[in-house]
C-alpha cells in the first residue's frame, strides 16, 4: 500500500505531491507523514486535519459531516497515514455492486422463462407417459414410449417397460394354460356325453 511504501523510506526528507480538492473528492489518497515524536512533517492535503492514530491498521474518523478511512503504519522514526473519503469508497462499492448485479438481474427473468419452458416440456412428456400407462389393460399391454423422455426419468421408464414386458408374458402364459386346459378337458367331456347319449338310447330300446 501507499502508506507502507512511505513508511519504508526512512532516509531523506519526505516528498509528497499536493492534492487538490477535486482529487480528494474523487477518492485521491491523502498521505500524512509524522516523525517519531508525533509531529506532522508533511501532508499531501494540509487542509484536512486528521490526528495521528495510535494503533496500526484501519480506523474511521469523522470530521463534521464527512467520514474518512485512515490506514496507519508505524515504522522506525516515522509514522505514515493514508486517508480516503468514505463517501467516495461507498459510492465506488455501490457502483461496483450495481455493475455486478445488473447482468444477474437481467438474466433472472430469462432464466426463469427457460426453466418454465423446460418444466412445461418435461411435464408434457410425463403426461404422455401417464396417458399411455392408463390405457394399458390385460389385453393391450405395450411398452411406454421412450422417445424424447427426459433423461432424469428415463431409467424409471425403462424399468417400467421391463415390468410391463414380464406382465405381458405372464398373461400370455396364463392364456395358453387356460386354452390347453380347456382342450384337454374337452375330449373326456365329449366322450362322457357320447356315453350318456348311448345309455339313454339303450334305455329307450329296453322300455320299448
């Protein structure tokens, strides 16, 4: 920092460039150099009377309605203070925050619209899958459509399709079993019916 560099200059008289009121208002750093006895040797802006701060580091100091940020460095044989207008610092911070936040503020509606559009598309695909699942019955079991399915639910749709395939195979096996059983039962029943018809015919002949 500026104060640190001046504090390191322990040889020779201090040489500071004088600041104008305009420079100070625009955030120019004021430098004060004090000797080891606490007497002010020089200042780049003599109009400002900020006293010597006893502790190193940053401090805030108020003169009238204005506040100043003071950075103090104590070195061997001298003390250096750099001072800046706090109102200017606040203005710079607010400006930087505005410049940084403006793109975010502009992108928020765009991002919200993109998210809404993506969510609507995803919900549309899910509704299509729901209608396809609701249309299933034991006679028309088919896999759910996987085209353009959101990647987040694609594994779930694949697992459901595998379950539907097993269910369809189970219903097909059940139908084949019923058909085979009906065929196997039809032959003995037919034979028994014929026997009963023969017995009935024999009875009628005997009665005659």
